[in-house]
C-alpha cells in the first residue's frame, strides 16, 4: 500500500508557488554558490570597480575582487544568521508566551509588562546600542534580533495559548491529572502551531532585513566576509562605475525577503480556506492579515 504525499495547500495559489520557487532559487544559490564560484572571493583580479567583462560577468568590487564570486559566497551568512536569529527568538518567545497564556498567575502580567518595555525601544536603536556597548560580532547580532523579536512573538503566542487554554480538551486533560508541561506540549502547542508557522515566515524576513541593515551600516559583519548586505555598503561609492556590485546583492536580498513573505502570507490565507475552523482558532489579525480571515 503506497502513501501519497499531500502537496501543501498554499502552493496551489500563484503567490505561494512564486514565493516557493523564488526561495528555492535563493537557497540553491546560497548552498551551491561556493562550489560554483569562478574565483577566490578574497583575491583581487584587477582594477577596483571594473565593469563586467572577461572572466567577471558582474565586474569587480571596490577592491578589485570578483563580484559574482562574492555574491555566490554571500548567501550562507544571510540565511544562516537569519534562520538562527529567528529560531532563537521563537524558542524564547514560545516559552514565555505559553507560560504567560496558560499560567493565569502573576507571571502573566510581569512577563507582558516586561515585553511592553522592550517594545518601547526602536528596533534599530536596540541593535546600535548593543553593538556600541558590546562590540560587533555574531552573538551580539543574534542577541539584538532576539530582544527586538521577542516581545511580538511572546504576545502572539500568549494570545493564542490564552484562547486555547479555555477549551474543553484542555480542561479534560487537566481533569485527567496531566501536568502543565504535558498539557502545553500535547494539547495547546499543536493547536497554535499553524499560527506560529505562519508568523515565523514574517519574522524570518524581518530578521534578514535587520541584519542586512546593520551590515550595510558597517556595524555588523566585518570585511573581508562575503555578505550581501555588506557588499551593498562596500560598493555603493562605485555604483556609477559598476552598478552590478550593488544591484546583484540587493536583488538577492529582495528575492529572499519577498519569497518568504509570499509563502507566509499564502500559508496564513490557506488555513482559513476549505476547512472548518478548529477549536481555538486564532484571528488572522494577529498575523497582520485581513481581519475577516481566520487562521486555525
């Protein structure tokens, strides 16, 4: 007896399919790029800012290095840091949100007021203050993104957990004598998983933009690291000579962020179509989508 793998519902929509194809292209470039790069990304090959020609289809950067080779090497840091920052943020936010939404004790107002304090600070200001005080490094970047993403994630998870904690299946689990960790893991978490997954894509795109912005300002990753955000910053003074040194990495960042947002939006919309709402459905307004749609 063969089992048929079901195709994700969001891929039947045009935006979802386009986003999936774009994301696959970017991921393949990031993973296979270092193997396909024609030159050493750190080796100067000619005059700084030279236009495309010869063995350099995208020309040379501000130090005379091959733009294409650096572009093919620069995706791993973007994807790696973006994914790591989002995963760490969501792990912490998930724990805090579940505790606040389920405990119904003093922990809820204390945690939420702490999140409100973090929300009061502008995102870029938090990153700049951390870098100024602790220096520029990968752990500092991850910590900065964590502090910025944590309040929104915790509040979203808390709202979803609070809605589900009053449902009959949760009360039945409590009546059976199950402990809080078991109730959270078996009853509440599976029911808020669609909401979390839809929001994760949006957060991932934001993490990429935040890290790329700091790198562009020259306060994140330092040369000679190959990174798309850093490449834009390094070559902006040569854009009139070789525009591809800036347009290349800018297009890759645009493709990555647009694809992730298309997938997340299509996934969130698909949850409310073609199936009845499950118990504990969370309004899609929490995800930034249209209020009339429901996300199960």
